[in-house]
C-alpha cells in the first residue's frame, strides 16, 4: 500500500472516531437539557414505537414498490387519503423516493445501498442516524399501506423478508379493498402471506422463496398465481375469472370451494409424491384432469391465417440426435406446462397433497 493511501486511511479512521464521540457527546448534552436531537422519538404510551407518515397522491401515483428486509407489510383499505406509515424506521435506514407517477421504498442499512446510482444521490446521512438506529434496533419494523379505492394504481410490488398481509375488511364492517386494474406482485423471503377481502380485475401473484404459510380468504381476481418452495396454502371463498396457477415444490393445498366449481375451466391437478383428493376422487402420485372449457384458442387473430415460418423448415444438411431432440422437446413441454393457461385451473405440488372440497 502506498504511503499516501496509508495516511489517508489513518485520517479517515480518526475522523470517524471523532464523529462518533461528537454524536455521543451531543446525545448526552441534549438529554441533560431535555432537547430531542432526532425528529423521530418514541414514548412509553406507544411502547417506544414511532411512526413516519407519507401521503400518496391517488390521482397521480400509478406504481408503488417496496423492497425491504425484516419488515412486516400491511395493506389496508381506507376512506381517507391514501398514505404510507413507516413504523420504527430510523432516519438514514431507508430511502423513500417519489416522482410524478412512482413511489419507491427501499432499505439503506447496508453499505451497498448508501449510493443510489439511479437517482444520483448518497443515502448515508452520518453517524447521528446510525446512533438512532442502534437505539431502536430491537423494535419490530412495519409498513402500513392505506389505499383508497379511487387510487389509479397500475402496479403494486412488495418484496420483504417479513410477513405480507392484505386485509380489506374494516373493523366491524363488511368491506373490501378494491384495486380495479392493479397488478399485484408480492414476494416474501422468509415470511407468511395473509390475503383477505381483496378484489381486483387484474393479476395477483404470490411467491414465497422460503418456508411459508399462505392464507387466502374472500379473494376475487382475474388471475391468481402462487409459487412456493415449501408452503402450506389454505384457500377459502376464491373467485378467479381468467386463470389459476399454483406451483409448490413442497407443501399442501387445502382449497375450500365454498359452493363454487370449475365448470367453466379446464382443471389439472398434479402431485409427484402425495395424494390428490377432489370430491370423491382420490389419486396418488399422479394427475387428475377435467376438460370443461371447450372453446378452441386460435394461434392467430380471427381472419388472419397463420403463415408458415420458412425458418422452421428442416435443414437436410443438419443432423439431430434423436435423444437430444426428445430431451429438448421434454424440456420445452415442461416449461410450457408451468405457464399460466387461459380458462384453466392448474395446481402442482411436487411433494405434498392437494385437497379440494
């Protein structure tokens, strides 16, 4: 290491130590004089929890995205203005950005998040904020997202290591959270899902990358997709109008039809190692199929016959190993089976059971 680099490193360490000492000194002086040096303070009445609030312009904001760690996220309906409440988020530990149409909330507690290249800014606010973080580090963080039904959202994306809860039922009232044309994508990296009293004319996609419990109750959507590594899923009072697709590596699906049926949908249930119970039918380690939707799906628009693709014609000069061709087709078929199919309900559990009643 060059001498100038060593000198620069020593000076940097000394300045950092001086900064920490000044912060501790300022904190003690402020406490002795009864002065708060942080804009966010807790109290015994709130269990030393504190809340920071951001208002949402329901007419302009079209996308909201969260990417958080160790945070529980709650989505509620409200008749008041849409807003975001951050519970126990010390200053300097998160980045909240808002432009004309988008809101983005991310963690900045790691060094890699100090520099925001997309917005040309540095998120490190000094040692003062990190002293604040250590003061409240044991408090459970949460985000409360209150949405008014009139909000013009196109997309809502929530990624968190904590639990994700969507509850549209107000206390002692029979209500729903209605997001008419909003694609909702929720991902947990170690938490659970609870979605209830929710309605949308668009997509609801849930993904659990680690062990999770997934519960749905009184959900009405256009398309529902659920993906899980190890998930126990309970579904009650579900209504979907376009497609249902569930793919679990391990776990169980308990689906209470609640008077509904699959009469207008093709049904495919599959377990590799487990049991399928559908009404009076029982299948072990296999498939259960019902073809209830008869309308053919044309590969091209009406009135536009599909033209043959010249590039698809076989090349007589090329030789293909039949074994490789079979494997390639099998892979393509496997990938095709994983895609959401219109007018179909597909539930696949590789290791576990499917119970529909």
